[in-house]
């Protein structure tokens, strides 16, 4: 499934169930679309259009692999409610080990076809879920 940007300001005032992003999240979950591949490659003809120096961006060719069906999008509990006289919003960041393993495999497969380099980015210094992610991916 190939998708582009979704949503926008003209739908922002719609109730959550009528926003395009809600349909996208439902499609991800129902179809098991757990991996998002985001390539970033510099086009030589546009090198001088970058706000970064030519020597910094020349030759950039990376692929970001992002997990789409765990994390705060689908974790529970979630919501907006009143607590101690004020409104609060909350989402629960949660991953099952199987979710981490399958996205790590996708990232490894992609890396093996693109020069073999792989970098996992997390916040293991402050988030338990990231510590867990790191443990699973380094086993």
C-alpha cells in the first residue's frame, strides 16, 4: 500500500471519528500495515537548493523504517478527561515483543540491501518502553 500525506487543516475541526487520520489508523490495524518506509535521498540537481552545506547533504541516501501499529497510536488507556479540576490528555506507549521483532527484521532486511548499516533510535535513557525495545533488538 502506497500512501502520501493525509489530513490537513480543513478537517481539524471535525470530530475525531470523521478525520482522515482515523481512517488511516483503522486501515493500518485491519490490514496489518506495521512498517513505514521513508526514504531520504538527495537529488544532485537540488544540492544547491538545500539550506545545508553541499558537503553535508551530498550523497545522502537513508531509509527510515518506522513501526506503525504499536506505540501511542493504539496503546490503551488513552483519552481526554478531567482530573483534579483540570483537563488532561493521555496516551499509553506500549509494544509487544513480537511487534519489535517484526519491525527490526524489516529494518534489517532493508539495511542488508542498502549497504548493511543499521541504526536504532530510542529514548532508552528515560523511557521503559525504549529500554525494552533496546533489549529486544540487541538480543
